[in-house]
C-alpha cells in the first residue's frame, strides 16, 4: 500500500499564509529599517562623520555657554608689559616680586603658566633662590610641565619639568598639553598624561584639586630637573574632556603683569580667587584656534586653561561617550521612529519624529550636566532621512497599487457605461492615477447602488450575511418582516433572527448554527413555519469573492402564507362544491326518486317537508360560503360607529327568532357609548352570527346575556348562553370550516359550520380577537375584543397575509 503524506492542518496553513502575507506587506519597512540602522551603526562605530559630529556638538554647546566666572583672574604678560620691561625672557626676580604682590591678596591658588627650567645660568642663581622662596611662601601654587621630544625623528620623549627647587616649593605640577583635533582646533584636553605609572594631571585639574585642598599625588621627581628615565618609552593620554568656553559677551577678569608688578592692582582683586599667570601677547604666547563663538584669531593658552578650570570648578566635565553609549543614543531613537511607521498615521509619524529630534537636541544641549559628549551626526542623519525615504517608498507603492487596482477594477467593470467627467485639469502622474481611481470608484459605487437598490426592492425578505452569520445588509421587506429598521438589523446574528423558523413536520431549526460552518459551504432550502404562524420558504446560498473564496451568505425568506391559504381555500371550495353543496341536491333527487317509485311510502306533506329541509340546507351552505368570501375579500369601509347601538340593533333583528325559540335576550348594563372605527356591515353580520349561534343551542325559556365591557385600550363584546357548553379540548375545532361540534347530540339544530369562522375573519380584519369561555354543561360565552377609537382612528384594514399571520 503506498504511503501518503498527511495534509497540513487548516490552522497551520492559515498561520503560514498570514505570516507570508505579513512578510510581504512589511518587506519595504524591513528593507528601510535594515538599511538605516546598519548605516547609522557602521558610521557610529567607524567615526565616519567627524566634522559633522563636531559641528553638532559645538552648535549644541553654543546654547549653554556660561558667563565667565568671577573666581578666576588672569595676570597677562601682554604687549604693555613687554614694552615696559623689555624682551623675553625676564629675570626671575621679577616673577618673585609679582608673586609677592599676588600673595598679599591671599588668593585661593596661583598657577604660573611659565616653564621654569634649571638652565637660566649661574648669574641668575640668586633670582632662582628668591623665586623659590616666594613660591614656598605661597599657600597654593601649581607649576606646569611638558613632554620634550628630541631626536631626528622625534623618537625620544622625556619630561620637561621645573627646576627641582621650584618643583619642591610647588603644591602640584600639571601638564600644559592641549588636544588638537584634525582641523587644528582645541576643543578638549586630556586630564591625565605621562608615562605609564607616572601620569600627570592637566594644569587646570591640578589647580582645581590644589585649590579645593584635595589629596595631591606625590611628585615623581625630587632632586633634578631632568626626569628620571621613563618606565616606558611611550607617552600615554587618558580621560579626554571637552572644554566649555565662556559666552562670547563675557571674559575672565584680566590684569596686566606690569600693573601687578608696580603695585597698581589692589590686593582685593586676588582675594580667594584662582590666579593664572601667563602670556597673552601673540608674539610670545602659545596661541591656539578654538571653536568659541565670536572669537576672532587665536586664543592664548592661559585663557584656555581658565575656561577649562571654570568647567572643572563647576563640575561640568564633558567626557566622550563610550561606543555603546553612542550606539544607543543613535539607534534607539531611530528604532522608535521606525516602529512608529508601522502603527501611526503620517501626521503621527511626523509628530513622533519631531518629538524625538527635540529630545535629542535637549540631550545635546544638556552635555555640561550629563557630562557626556555623543557622536550624534550619524543618528541625526538617519532621523532626517527616515521620513523622506519612507514617504518615497510609500508613494511609489501607492502609485503602483493605484495603477494596478484601477486597471483591474476597470477590467471588471468593462461592460458597464462609464461616467464622463472632463472637469479635472491635467496634473502629474499621481494626479492622473487619482483621477482614474476616482472614476473607477464612482463606477463601483454606481454598481453597488444598482445592486443595493435591486436587493432593497425585492419583494421577499432578504439578508446579506458575513461568513460568521452576521447581518451585513437587509432590504425593506426584511425590515417589514421583523418590524425593525434595516439599519437596526445590521450586525445582528442571523441564527437568532431565524431561530423561530422550524420545519413543519419535524419542528427542527431550519438554520442551525452548525449549518453555516459546514466546509465546503452548502446551500440550505426548505419550507417551514415561524413563531408568528406564517408559512415561509427559506433559501440560504453561499456567496464567493473574486478569488472564489467563501465570502458570506445570502438568505431570502419568502412568505407563502397567502399562497398556502389560497391553496387551502381552493381545496375547501372544491370539497364544498364536490361534496357539501351537492349533498342537499342529491338528497332532493333521492327523495323525488323514492316518491316516484313508491308513492305510498312518503305522504305529500312529508315529501314537501324533506324537500324543503334539503333545499334550505343547500341555501344556507351557499349563503354561508358567499358571506365568508365577502367578509374576507370585500373592501373595508371604515366609519365611526357605536358598538352599543350596533349590539342593540342586532338584538332587535333577532327578536322574532328569539320569540319563536322562546329564548330571552338581555343586554346588561355597560358604558353609555362604545365608539370605535370599523365596517358597520361586517360587524353587524358577525354579531348576528354570534346571536344566532347562541339561540340555536339555548334551551327553551333560557336567557342569552349580551354585554359590552371597557378593557382599557379595547372593548369586549360578550354573548353568553345557557346551552350544553363546549369542553376545553374541543374548543380549538370551533373555527374549522364545515365543522359542527353538536351535530350528533342536537340533530334538530341546522347549520353548515361557517358562522364562527366568519366571526373570526371579521374581528381579525378589525385588528381584534375572538375567544371562547366555556366548559362542558356550563354554557358558552363568545367574547369579541375590538380596539377603541383611540387606537383605531388611524387604523387601516389588514391584508390577507397579515390576517393569516394574526
């Protein structure tokens, strides 16, 4: 037996189909996300946009540049001082005197940005001793050191330190190297530099630590100006920090060196302040280019140290972010915007992108407080590109979709007339596609309107259902069938609406819930009866979409009550003609034949009596049948009438018959007036039939009691006799045509069994009802319930189908 592979379950196939469809719909988004995230990550890791990074960083810092601090004073070796003292270098005794003048103001810490080596010559040894003495008297003093490069190719690196006497007198030493970027500008400084195991703090960091009396690391030299042989031949740098320059409208307080030397600067200028002594003259100082706004030309190193010192004192040390921090800063906002593309509308995406950009800008501006400097150009570029790229991709997809959809739609509607619309001016390619799509949509709306109107005007109740049996559309006949607006039927469950429709023979639901879940879908058809007693023909057919997939159901409910009633009336008429109306005539012929054959058998009087009885029976049958037909079909002549008057008139008309039968008819006390709207002739015939029927079965000398009672919205007209009564189990047979309950027990009572059927027909045409109040040997009361004038003033005669449903 050959093996066969079991088919996949429908659930697994459906899940695979959904995943495939999702992948197709998200392919463009996935491509864009991979492209942007990958590009931003690669540029961030490789540092591919250094100039843009620096531009973004400095632009952000320009918003938060602080004012120059009042705690820092610069003693400038400027052009004025050079003119007064002479060319550089100066005698160190001058520095000693200047330092003495500064110490008079009790500064917090003094930084001499002067490289004071031990090579000044023997003639100046007394100046060195004086300067060393003044340094020792200074409460806090920081001296600079630097790296010295020698050799033909700069392969030898040594430490350039102050003279040993100066180094021992100093509180701390700090390197004066600045970090130059590729464009030659100074934007930061390495806080630690030196040979491994012998790193030096930056000049400004040493000043800040010494002025705040923080622990100072022991000096690595003690007795010579030349550094000991370095532990490693390679100079190292660490802890890079950005420099936040002061705002362009402010600068640190600066006094001239010669003015301090001459005692022209009050000591209070230096009190409890950081004092930096250094060259500012461009011919003498080490000047650098900087990104400080509105700063023309080069910036002296001493001013750069002052700006760095201010940032250190304020706790605003901006360090370069680590690689993972740069990746997170660039990729996370971009990923958020990319996810927003999936769920937000264009305006929502734009607002999200704007919010993310503002947050990024806020983080960039907050660099001094965060202490981090991000390389953000790649992430910013990705954010600025995501919306145009996505818009281009969606615009291309929309154009492709519109063109394909319009072509397919026009192919489907090829046989239908197209509306002409020449009002649109020519436009670009997208405008042309919009116009074509609008035209196709208009044709589709026209077709939908045509189908909707066609379904709406169908004479039978019609429902359009979804696959799960929910009502999607209902026509006017359906609204009339369920006595609800068509809009209110939308969304209802068809199983509940048709729950009362059951088969006539088995009494089972014709539209069970499991019937609509059958795979493959199958049509349902059959005849049944609903809860209102109407005979209906139910048809339920599946509908399919353009892809031949099951889309829903179309249900029609045909009311065939009138047809079945007409068929029943036809059968009754045939039976009446073929049997009931022929029977009296046949009986007369039989009596006449018997009289001819045996004249002595039937005396003349008995013969005439029998012929008369059979003739009257035939006449009653014909009259009853004709009256019932008239009661059902004759026009309804509505008029305002009084039931009291009508009942009294019917009693008066029955007076002769009641006197002959020796029966007393009594009208009980009731309302003075009982107004209603009805057909006087039909109601009079019905009341006459009820009284006639009561007199037939009333014993002699008995009483028939007639009454009218007020029952709120209705009038009740009752006729009660004292006849044999009707058992409860036989009362349902009263309104069957040609059926008499007491034909055996009361043979003297003549009738054809159509009287009460006529009464019920007349009352139902007046939107009323008939009921029987009787029991065996307890008399019988026929009670007619008719609407009052308040509810019947606008009454219209009911149709035959409505009468049968009632």
